[in-house]
């Protein structure tokens, strides 16, 4: 946000954080829950987006972002988690996506 890292690096970070949040939500969400299909579709979208980001290496982004991505995927991040409602995680995912992708990402009416 303050211009010290590139937009590509922020997108890379957003992808890793949001995809992990969706994975954790899906681990605990019962299949009969009304949001099951929605989170399933989100998982498919993140899988497709993951193909784009698979071309990146952590050395391709700023060190501060690479370190955050390592923390997200490390076992040490488990102890730093706090309870958050799944809706808040998904709302945050969407809010940040809109900030990072803006005009290039049109999801249809509404």
C-alpha cells in the first residue's frame, strides 16, 4: 500500500493468504452447509490462479513478501492464528482482490 512493494508482489501475497484461508474453511465446513458450493468454486478459481503464480519463485518478489509467504505456509504460522469467522475471511479476500485487481477483474453484474 505504501509503494515499497510491487503490485505483482502484493497479488502474489494475496493469492497465498486467501487460498490458504479457503483451504482451512473447507476443512471444517460441512458439505450440507449453504456455502459449501461457493467455497468449492472458490477453490477451483484459486487452483486456476495458482497455475499463473506457479511461474513465480519467491526470489521473484520482494524479500518482505517472500518472508510473509513462507510464514503462511510454515508450521510456525499455526501458533499465531486467531479465531476468525469464515465470512470475515472471505469478505477480506474479496475486498483485497478488488483493491489489487480493480478494473482488470470484472465478475459480472452487481
